[in-house]
């Protein structure tokens, strides 16, 4: 007589194996999705920010990551001397520059102040 446990065993030996790469396929697809939706855009943004910081020069208007607007008065390897108002100067780290303000944006802001 055959026992119940033996009768419910695997039939053949193929049913338990899914194949080598087929088991990892969902993980590979998930990693690809994360790469193209999260990792790659973040790397591109960091590369653009690094290039922007490298191109900073004296006289350029910038905004810091803290929201302070100003004009670059002095610049060295690690810090930037920023004039935020007439005769009001501060020093910030180069990495804290959030954006460069274009001349068109600066002119628009000046027009709003005059009105």
C-alpha cells in the first residue's frame, strides 16, 4: 500500500523548478524600472548642478538653497562671497547654490519692484 505523503509527492520532477533566470526575471525588471525612473534622472540632475557650480563667475545673480537672492562678489574653491543688499555681504558654501538667475528673470523682478 502507498502512503498518503508519498502519493502527494511531485509528479515527474519538473513541476518544482521554474528555470534558472526565470526566477530572477521579476527582480531584474524591477531594478530596470527603478534605474530608468529614479536613479538615472537623479544622476543627470546632479551632473547638471555640478556643471552649473563650475561655471559660476563674479557678477552673476544666483539664488541659494535657503532662498537668498544675491550677486556673486568673490569666489574661491569652497566659498562664495554674496552681496544680498547694498553693502550687505555674506559667505556661503559653493554647494548651496540652487540656481543661476537669468537676465530676463532679473529684469522681470526689477519691473515688479518699480510698479
